[in-house]
C-alpha cells in the first residue's frame, strides 16, 4: 500500500494578552527586588496579567478568532483543535472543547496537550501529523498559559518571571509543503526542576492553598543548565533535518524563558542576535504562549515575511523540548483581519 502524504502550511496566526500590565516597578512593592535587578537577570520589563475572572479560554478564544480571520477561513471549516497548556480552565472538560463551542467550530475534534513551555511546539507537530496523513485538512493549534494564578508574587526567584497570554495558528493541508522538519525529546529525570505540584498525587486543599502549595516552583540554575545543554543540539538537528545550514535560517524563535538563555544559546551557536526573535521584555514568560505569541506578533508586524524560514523551539517542564522549521507562507496581515 502506497501512502500519500499531504503538504502542510501555516495560513493564519493570532495572539492575545490581557489588558492589565504589571511592571517591574509594580513588583518592587511586593518583593525584595528592583527593575534593574530583574532586567539584568531576565530581560523582562513588564508582563500582562489576567483579571481574577479570566481563565485560559478567555485568552485562547480571541487568539483563535484572530488567527482564523488572518487565514480567511471560518471556524466551521476547522477539523481539529489542539490546545497546548498546563493551566486549563479546569481539569475537565478540556479547554479545547470550550474554545470549539465559543468560536463555532462545530465539526472539529478537540483535545488538550500538557507539556508546559514546550506545549505549543509539540501540539503544532502533532497537528501536522493529522493533516499530513489526510485524516484532517484544517487544524487550529493554540498555545497559552495563565500562570499568574499559580505564581507567588512575593517569591523573588519566580514572581517576576511569568505573564499570561495565548497564541494560535491555523494549519492547512493541500497547499505548499512548508513544514520542513520536526523533532521532540524528553528527560524525565529532571521532572522536579519545574513543577506545579497540585494533582492526583497532591490533591488540592484549603490548607495547601494557604501554604502556597499550588504555586509554580523552579530550580533556576538547573533549568538554565538544561537549556544550554539541550537547546543548541535541538536547533542544530532541526536545521539538519530541514536540509539547511543555520546561516540559511532567517529567524530563530526560542521559548521566551529568559533573555539571558536566548543570548547564551545564540552565542554558543554563533548566531547574530538580529536573527533571534525576542519579546520577553514586554510579555515575560507566558509558558506555552511564548512561541505562538511572538510568532504572530512578528508576522503581523512584517518582520516575518513570505518565504522566510523560522526555526521554533520550545523547552521546559518535564523536562521536554521540541523544535520545528517552517517556511512562512501566510498572507500579509491586515488590521482588518
């Protein structure tokens, strides 16, 4: 039996961040820190924080609608919705089901994927497989997190790192073959380095909430070491699988965990910072949202143009990592989209 694989491309993208902005100066009243200290160590100057009454779907839905408008297709044409997140609206049902209903994607199958900061890139790769094999023709992939609900803003080690937001892309088969390579990896021995401990092993309770037992925890130095060990080889391998030299890739879009990590990876690989897409200064670390938000903002601003190659890489809790090389084919974005 001869199988036919269908070409897949991105035809639209979108993003959404909450209106409320919390600057480093605002955090000075909550913890022993300063704007200078935060900027020097992370590159972050501000972050967007959701209202108390907002959940992840409230961020994912406008991002999805913007991506659909950019793609010029209706929600009824979507066959599959995948949401990559570690902060769903609730443990059940899946946030993707809430998005499906809200946007009117009545024919779409849905599921969520939990891979923290790697979540969007992994969901992107998984969605491509469904389209490439011909099972579906159009997919909506969303990455986003709302970590402000799980952040201890008095903790100097983690309180300044995270923001809220979501990004989305629309994938379509039958057009150009624009996804050039993919890879994924994991090292579960580092599972304790980045955690939100609440779950079936540590059920939620009022006592744990009062003691901060539901907050995100991170061993920063170990995470930094992990990123420098795993990310550069992943970038090199993704480029090799795409048949490209690093010098032939126009944009490198890493998970926005820390500007110093991005700079260190660029230096290790001999990449000019001009090729690194960085928005952590304004958006902070939105976990699964960092890659699709930065992708949409770069495409909508005209930085990413038709024909450009983009290497996306996510990494984070698990420990997990994933990379994909794409050629940009979506039409230019208009404010009317």
